C-alpha cells in the first residue's frame, strides 16, 4: 500500500521538497507497512512557508468576508465529493476504521469550511458606539500569520478546524501536522487551492517536536493554535509568551462521565463506550473516568462487558470493523504500560487488556479494556492514557461524585447521564470543564464551542466564538466637534 504524496510540504500553492530534512516515515498502523517517506521541514522550508503566508495575507484580508467565505464553501463541497478518497487516506494515516473516518473526519472538516464560510459575512461585524455628538466604532481585524500545530488523532479535522476560522477571518496559516500523521493536511491544502484560495494562504510543513519551535518562535507569527498534550502545551505557551503571541490551547483531559442510577442504562453504556473506544480511545474529550452509582454497578458492568466483547476488531479498511489499531507502536506500548499499572495497583480487569488474536501481528492493536473497582488515587484514574481503556469507579451520592469528578488538574469535558432534569443541570453547573454533555457524550458539531478549562487549555474552536480567537478589535473614536483643550 502506498500513499506517497508528491512532496513533503505544500507552500505557496505547490508541493515543495527539501531532502535535507530528517526522514519521517508514515506507517500504516494496521500492518506496520511504510506507506510514505517524507522530510521534516528544514529552517529554510519554515522561512519559505512563513514568507509566503506573510506576503499573501494583506490582499486576502482586504477581500470581503462573503468572497472569502465563498471559497471555503467550495472547499467544503470538494471535500464532500471526495469523502471516500479522503477517508481512506485518513484511515491509512491513523489506522482508524473506515466506518468512522467516512462519517467523522473529512465530513467534519467540510462542516467547518461550510459553517465558517457561511457565517463570515455576519460574524465579523463590529459595533457602533454612540457617545452623544461623538461616536466610536469597532472593527474585528485579522491577526496576520497564524500557526496551527496538530495532534495525530484527527489530522484532517484539526487541519480544517484551525484553518477555516483563521482563513475566513482574513489570516493566513502555516499548519504543521503531527509527525505520526503527515498525509491528510496536504490534501486539505491542495483542495483549498482548487477551490480558489489564493496561493500562500494555507501552507503545510512537516516536522516533529524540533520543528514546532521554529514556527512558534518566528517573529512574523501572530498566533499559535496547538492541539496536543498538556506538557507540549506548556512548552508552546511559554515560547509564544516570549513573543507575546496569541494562543489557543486544545490539550489533554481525564474527563468524568457520571451515571446516576435513574439513567437509561443502554444509553449510558453506549455513551461510555463511545467516550472510551471511538477512535481506539484516542480522543481528547473522552470520558475516561466513568463514575457509576452503586445501585446499578453490577448491571452496568455486566451489560458493558457483553457489549464490549462484541466489538468488531480488525482490518480498518473493512467497513464492518469497529475498532482499529493504535496510531503507533509507541502509543500502544504506553497504553499497555497503563494496563499493567492498573492491574498492579489493584483495579479489577473486567475485559480486554491484551492483543486481539484475529489481527496482523505487525499491527498496533489492543483490546478494548474495562477496569472496575478503580479508585481516585490509582494512576489509571489520574493520568491521560489515550487508548481504549475505560476506568469504572463507584459512587454513593451527588455531592461526593461532583467533588471527586473535579479533583483533577484537567478540565476538558464532562458528562452526566440521569433521568432527573434538574439534577442534570445542577451537576453540569458544578463540574469544572469546558464542554459538557447531558444524556449523550462526545458530540462536537461545528455549531457549538469546543475547548477546555484548567490545564486542558483555553480559547475555543468551532462556533462563532472561534473567530474571536483569530481576530482582534480595533477601536476608532470619531470626534465630531472642535477639540476643547485647556491650553
Ligand atoms: P503531542 O503534544 O505529543 O504533540 C502535538 C503536536 O505538537 C505535534 O504536532 C508535535 O510535533 C508538536 N510539538 C511537540 N512538541 C512541540 C514543541 N515543543 N513546540 C511546538 N510543537 C511541538 O500530542 P499528540 O501525542 O500528538 O496528541 C495527543 C494529545 O493531544 C493528547 O494529550 C490529547 O488529549 C491531545 N488532544 C487534544 C485535543 C483537544 O482538542 N483538546 C484534540 C486531540 C488531541
């Protein structure tokens, strides 16, 4: 299987190569096969990308939001027309099953282009402020050159979620995908050009943690939007602060999902499974601490085990497959080490914990895993695992579970399953998280703001809110009479 792009980088409207960079091997996680060889960006490539972005931005910013939006909407159409091809590429890049990528990846990227393309004409307006005779007005202006840095779990979605609001607001972007998933963003860049985006506005450079700082520290960069782990977030934030650059931080989590004993059981189990096993558990907002009220613990676990054991694991390109491999050997090994910690610290393994027996030995597969009797101080209840490992904890009452749910440095998401409407709203009000769900989990349509609190980051992606993070206000005071000076 080959997925070799024309070249490693996409700069100023075309593919660009520089073989002086370190080699990045793109590995298909289901088989361990090398499907493409690319090069990390050299300083010269970074310079070229930022120079193109800087050159192209002013003219783009001078266009009307309607005209910019039209191009993004055309890109959305092209993405939908090529959904199958893009989804297959996403599956090769990540190992996620085609059953998922075909509904959740390019389509989500296309939603983003369509949504921001559509709202731009109204959402970028300023205010008129009457001041008696004088008045003032505000203008929402773009920041300039924005850098996007992506994680490997949703490569195409992240490339679009950052690109769409940045571009429609009149900025340009240099996007660096994760070194684990270098392929998808190049296609997004190609499609934007095909849709009519002027050259230089959306550039893709490859690289790893040593390339990122070249972008973040560049004096011509106005903003950095990172999707990644908390430790990376700290480094990028610190580097951006040195240049007083704007930042959006979409970081990790260890989110609570609370199931009260009056919840509709099948839905709560379905929500917990989606919030732990979708994308092989590699979702930042996953509800990995599942708090189940004691009265329903046994029935919850019995049915959860039954449904988990029925998950179809296998070839990600087979439409029947529900769970694919982990993105890389390193990530798979990390998850296994957490499973070992769970066992040694006394959690009870309900199901999973090993390698499935029906898959390629070279693939980075791992069984969907459920631990019960997990306690708050166990490592698996405190640290982000980022794999298909669900921790089930018990609780007695509402006040207790809210306090325990909040006892974490993270604050990305949280969920509540209950039939009691007032309790649902009371509990979400007390949970410390940026994105919360009642009687569902992990749904992130483009219309709603998404992002974290506490150590999980700040700034918001999606919805009109995202535009605020890619623009700044210019205030203009207009004097209508003579200036009265005391001297
Ligand atoms: P990571 O932090 O290792 O890497 C993220 C990106 O940052 C990569 O592109 C990497 O090359 C780059 N990078 C690393 N060090 C850098 C540095 N010093 N300067 C600049 N760039 C640098 O994360 P990952 O392993 O790719 O992804 C998994 C993490 O991402 C998890 O913690 C997950 O929760 C988080 N995540 C968050 C969201 C969200 O929206 N909140 C979404 C997806 C993933």
